């Protein structure tokens, strides 16, 4: 089938021009005969003396032609147009032998030309579909395929789909598409897709409808989280308590299955009975005093009140007058007078010494500015550069000492920057915190507990710091000048690096670093957003930094550009959270930059404040890392035994908090923590216990598994999510427990824990404890850095200028696998300093300095060779 190209038969007369051969302006085209209506075929040619149709190789009778003559206005040549009609009977005569076709033949004085063949077919559409859609019941989010094979027809039928008699348009609904075989596909079934579906086939002859197929999308029920345990049914002695859940997460719809298991759990409880306090016996009377009284006491200890019992009523101290024989009054004698005179003389001497000291102090201070302190304060506050004597061949390389005699100043004024413009806030000279006063201040290396409490107390007077934690366990602070330093919160992976020259020379800042618990700071999340890191504050905000500080903190994201949109958020002084940086995108400001690595992120910031890393999933393939940790009591004096399974964000700070909490509860860590990748698939996390010897143990839970809702885990705002498996041993002589605990995401991969241990009374699992990190919260000056100060300056001065062969900071970044950040480094005054600062943040305190020396040496600069020779 199809059109056939025109063929020309040339029989030119002697001397005729080939341009006078006839050519067709209109050729016959394929047509369909609908029912019994005849069809018309036409052709037009110029110049032509005769035109006839030939159908199936036979000439059509001359009388069946309708001819029309005209003249082409542009060429003046004659034009001839011919039409014929073809009936259904003519076509049916040759039905089954071959297809019916017709062709025009045009003559002129120069030769003959044939047109293309036009096929004439009888159109039809049969009634019965070869395959029709069938009714189905499917679970929500399940894919659906509705097949449809239309009836045989000429021309082939076109197919469209109706949903409840309304046209389904795939262009308007991305969840729907139609395959080339005419099947309707619903990628993920929704409740709105519950309807009657009809396949419609049509061509120029007729329109046929298939039988309607009813699609029902059902939702299986899911349990909500358990409520809190109710209070014990008895106020004293043995009773019971219960908790409940409902089949509403989600509620079953359209015939979906109801939740399996019990909706109420009961467990035994014992409430300690209150014991009222009672007085002990009175003590003996004391000796008679100068005021002719003596006393006696008693204690509320036989028994002491406990378990909510009432305290003792009545006085605990009893006094009365002494008898006349025991009470004597002596008149003051000469010894008492001498004592009083001596005390007055000592007081006069102390006042004179104080006056002399004040005069000397004022005379010395008269020649100094009010904001200037002598260099001895700095010398006492910062350790000197710890560098070995220089080698003989390089006498000046390691002998330069840092200048510690600069004027000391502190920051004064508002701790929140004004929003006047993009320029950095210029800060006046003065004091950082008003309670410090205007005198000289001693600098400290670290933050003892007493000084930490005083530091937090002073910060609490500022409105922006009202949300700082009251304790100092998750806080570090120090006093820094231009030499810089480092703050660290042990066991959390959180640190703040203040590089050299980040603080202007002549200024001294008190800087703090604190870790917030999620319940302390409200971080609003929307849509699919999730908290990926701890919430960390460093400050005070608003201070002037000439170079970016580097804030290091852990995260729990499995990052990929196609699955995640990750943003760095910062809380403003008004309390609102703002996006200051989108990772992977071109930064809109030079104040912030972030390098995201597998376990941690490093935030470059020139403005201190409160930061958090927030992600938004772009597909259900996005996943977070969960750390699964098991705890159990260290001793089990009763028949009941609990195993707690924590599902934590995979960051060090959360694990630290859980271990501290379990130490207070008397729990012990069972085995090493495991990592589980939790996907954004809207599926809950399930936990179950298996392979427990039934002859020795039984579970007190009625359900076969427990669940933690998806959104509780995904938001990241609830740090200590856990499930408790309550077991009961059938005999007190049973001291061994062997079982498996499975943890998995519904329709996803999971983790199993093999639990095998002895629970004899007072048994301790000391080998499984996580050791505490040893570290100093604050390091000031050169002791905070791996790279010696003078060597660092040599590297910067050597690699900052562009090299002739590319032997500069760009090559160093490539050697250290930091070449993806070249644009950020290039935007700073000293790109080499940025690279070395990042190396310090990533590798302190266990970094391999010799590897860095080798990388510098490979750059090819002379200073790189000097660095490799230095004894670091």
C-alpha cells in the first residue's frame, strides 16, 4: 500500500522541447468508501491534450470522465482537469485478488506522463474488541495496567479512554499514559483513580465502546503509635497499666484490610507504698550558753519519708532557759579591752595600705589609654609558638616569633548586625560584654566549669542568647586574638576553627560554641524537608572577622545531586530561619560556603550565628543514615527484662546524648551500633524479635512487631526514638538470652541484631562501652594548629602568587582533592590560607603533616622544599 511516485514515458516528437512534457498539478490520492457512497478521483495536468484514468490496468471508458479545460495564467499553457467516480461494486469485483487502484495518464505533443497510483479501499470497523479492560482492586500507590485491543478496521481505529465518561488526557495528568498498544497505565494508584474506565475505538466509519472496567483503589489500615502507658491502677502495691493504639495510620478505605494485632496492651506494675516520716529521739541538751539558753535536736529519720510519704510535723530544734546554777555572766576584763584595741589598729593599717596602692595605680595608669593593656596580659594568655631552633642552613626560617605586643581591645555594641546594606558591620572599639567592665582582662586557655557557668550567666543578659543551654556540657568558649584558635565540644564532632588573622590585630574576642538539643530550638520544616545535622551556635554574632571561620559538624545524609536539595540555614536576630546557601548552586554571597563530605560538613562563615543543615528530598530514592543502637539493663534482679532499640540520626552528638541517658538508667550498650539507610518512601520503620527460646523466655508484647512512624524519623526533630521489647524469663535461674532483633523499613532492606549474652545479676558489659573522647574544649594560639605558624606564612607567601607552570595554590588544591572549590578559594584574598584552614579543620588533631608536606613539595616551589625539611 501507499503512494507510488509519478512515472514519465517520453515519446517526444522530432525536435520537441522536454519542457513541453505534461506535468501534474493535481494527482489522485488514496480514498476510503464509507458504506455505499461513491468516491471521486481527480487529476490536473499542463500542457495536456488528453487525460484518461486507468484502473487496475484497464482504461476507464471515455464517457465516465468529466473533463474541464482552462489556461494557466502565468505560463499561458492549456490546463486540463479530469474526474471519475468509483463505486463500491467496482471495488468489490476484485476484492480478495488485489487492492483496487487508479492512475492518470496525460498526453501532449512531446510525450506521455503517468501520475501516482491512488488506492480505493472499503472502510469498515468491526463490533467486537479483540481485548477489553477488566475490573480490578489494587492497593494505593500500586501500578495499574488496563489493556485494550480495538476491533479490526480500515482505516485502523484510534483509541481513547474515558474515566467515568470523562476523557482521560495524559497531557494533563503525569500519573497517566497510554502505551503504543493502546493500554492505559496508572503509574501509582490514587484514591481519586477509583472509577469506571471505558476504552473507545473510532475511525471514519463508526465508534465502538468496550465494556466498562471498575477500578477500586483500597488502603490497608495501619496502626498509630502507642499512647503513653497509663498510670498504675493501684496507688500502693501490685496493679496493672495499659496503653492503646488505633487503626488510623492510615485508616482502611475501600475494603482495605484492617490492622492485625491488638489495639490494647496491658502490663503488670508495682507502685511503691508511701512511707510517712517519724522523729528520732531528742539529743542530749547542749551546754548552757552565754545567753542562759541551751538546745537539743532531733531528725525525721525513723523512718525517713519516702515514696511520697508525709514529712514529720513539729520542730526539729528545741531551746529553753538554763537553770540559775548553770548561767554565769563575766564582766569584760583587761584582756578583752586589749583585744578590741588591737583590732582597731589593724583596720587603720589596712586602710592606709589601700590608699597608697590606689595612688600608685592611678599614677601608672595616667600615661596609658583606657582601652590599652600591657603585653604581659597577652603573654600570659597565649602560649608562644612551639617551634624548634632553626637549622644552620636556614637561620631565619624558624626564628621569627609572633608579635604578641599588640593593643588589646574587645567588642562593644549590639550583638546583632544591622540590615543597612550588604557591607560588613563596622564595630566600634570597646568591650565585648558589658558585665566585664572597662578594666584589663586576663585571657584564658580553656573553660573550667565554674568559669563556664559565669560565662553563660553573662551571656544570658543579652536578648539573643536567651536560648543558650544552662549547662556547660555541650558548650566550649575561649578568649582569642589575631593568632586564632579552636573550640571543640568533645564526643560530638563539632568544632570551630578561628584561623590566624581572622580577628583583627589589636582586638580580643570572647567566642563560644554550643550544641542545642532539638527541643531547645524550634526549627520549622515544610514539605519533605528534614534536619540533617545538629543545631549549632557560635558567637557572639556580629563580630568583625577578616577571614572566614570554619564550623565543622556531622550530618546523616546520603547526598546525591539528583535526590537531594540541601540548604544551609541560619537564624536571624529576629528568630526566623533563613536560607543562606544552597549546596551545589552558585553562592549568592561570599559570606558563606560549605563543603559536604561523607560524614561531616565544613561551613566557612564570616558572620557567626546559629546554623543547621536542612535537606529536601527530590525523589523517593533519597535516604538518610540511621544509627541503630541496643541497650539492656546491666543487672536483672527480677523476672522482667527490657531491651531498648534506639533509631538515631547518624551523628556523634546524638549517640553521645543517648549513652549519657542510658548511663543514668543503668543501661549497657549491646554490641556495636549498626547503620541503616532510611528512604523517603513514606514507609514506617518496623522492629521485631525472633528466635527466642520459648522454654526459657516469653515476650510480653501481644503484637508481632512494633513500628515507628515515618514522619517521626524523617523530620529529624525527635532525637531519641526507640522501641522497648519487654521480656519475661520463666525462672530466676535463667541467665542466658539468645535472640535476634530485626529492624527494617516496610518494603525496604533491613538490619538484624544477633543478641547473645548473660544477664546474671550485677553482670557488667564493660567491654561494650563506647570510650569517651579526651580533648580540650578550647585551644588558643599556635597550639590549636598542626602547621607551625611561620611555616604556614611561608607556604602562603609562596603559593598565593600565580605560578609560571601552574605551580601555585591551584595545584595544591588538586593534590589535596579540593579542586572542586577553586572558585571559592579564588574569591578570597589568600586562597592558600583557605586551603590550609580547611586542612586544619579536617585533620586536627590526628592529621598526617608529612602527607601535607609531600603535597606542598610536589607543587615545585622552593618554599615547598623548605616545608618538607622542617621538623613539624
